């Protein structure tokens, strides 16, 4: 008997994702503790996540909650906005040559990401969203372009050439 549905299904999700990562990591060379291969960290992380999920599932079967902790309805609107924001970021950052969309650059992509993802929340205040987008754009420019010296378009190609 499941005493807490929320804990059970979140534990199940952790166990499945962790098991999937651990299984996928076996396609890489795992190595040993002294000479770790590229699959070592994903394998250990996947196993740890699966064990955590199993513990949460066990806890949901033995710990009694007052109202049964039912799983609510699925929040499709926030998921759609957040996934859409990430897709828009990727398309705007690199462009989409198949339909003739040029690369819009890091700054425009971050502004689009923040504006679209902000629509997922309960409230949307454009002034606050634009301030956040500006702060994230400046921080990302400093981190990725100035400090890490990554080569990516910063501004739209029709401006920079």
C-alpha cells in the first residue's frame, strides 16, 4: 500500500533516470578508482541516484501521511513554456539554416529564453523580466566570451556581418 504517492512516483523517477544513466555509462570505459575512464562518474552518479530513488520509494511505503499525499494534475503550461524557451534559445543562438533563420547570437537568445520561460510562472512583470534578462546576458557574456573565450555569436549576424 502506497502511503505517499508523491514520494513514491518521485522515487520511481529518480530510480529510473539513475538506472538509465548507469546503464548508459557502461557503453564507455569505466576504468578504476585510480584511473577513471569517461564512464566512471556517470556510472557512480547513476547508481547513487537509483539508490536514492529506491530509498524514497521505500520511505513512501512505510511513512504514513495525513492526507495520503496524492499526486495532483500535471502542469502542462509551465512544462511547455520552459521546454519551448530552451528550444528557442538553441535555435536563436545558432540559427536554423534549413528555413533561412540566421544566428541571432547569445544576447538575443538569452532575452528570448528569459521572456518565454517567465511566462510559465504565476505572474509576469515585463520590467522585472527585462532586468533579469539583462543581468543574465551580461553575466553570460562575461563568463563565456570574456573569461572562457568561447567562440559563439554574441550579436545577430545581420548586425555583425
